[in-house]
C-alpha cells in the first residue's frame, strides 16, 4: 500500500503530465485545479480568445474529466461538457461577482436553451456580444 506522500507525489506527476499535454495542444494558462464534486477541471488565467480544441477535449475526457471550465483573463468563462468523439463548442458566461459587480446580471454570449427563459426575460441573465 502506498503512503500518503507517495500518493501526493503520483498526483503531482499526473497533473504535470496533463498540463504538459494541454500546452502541447496550444493552450496557454497559469494553473489547473479540479473539483471532485462535479468531476471538473478548471483551467486558470487563459487568454481571452483561446478555446479548447478537439484534441485538448479528448485529452481531458481520457483523463476522466466530464466538465472543463476555462477561466479567462477578461473574467469570462467558457464551459464545456465533454462528449466522447464529439467536439463541444462550449458556452461563455461572465458572473457579476467575478467582474466586481455586486448587483449586476449574469452575462452570456448567446442564449442558453437549458437555462430558464424567465432568467432572460427578467434581466437576471443578459446576452452580451
């Protein structure tokens, strides 16, 4: 049985390999973190124009992640729910708390059909281009 120190070491090696693979796919970022509760990877400080290529999505899906959040430098996020063999476009969102706006609305680049239409009707969510 491995010690806790060995497990931590193995985890760091795995994280470094995953990050190296993402860099080889052309993704620029500062760091990555994961959330066990929703099986997601967050990629931190990504340039605004960057998105996940099909190859990067494949690497993350094969690593066992089902969701990926790119946290962009301009405080927008691109959310992906990965699907095997299929490139996912991702959808973009900017939350008021991340913009330093305590009472503003959530911004999205386009309407998200899975969100309640009332959110858009009431201004809780605004479509921004």
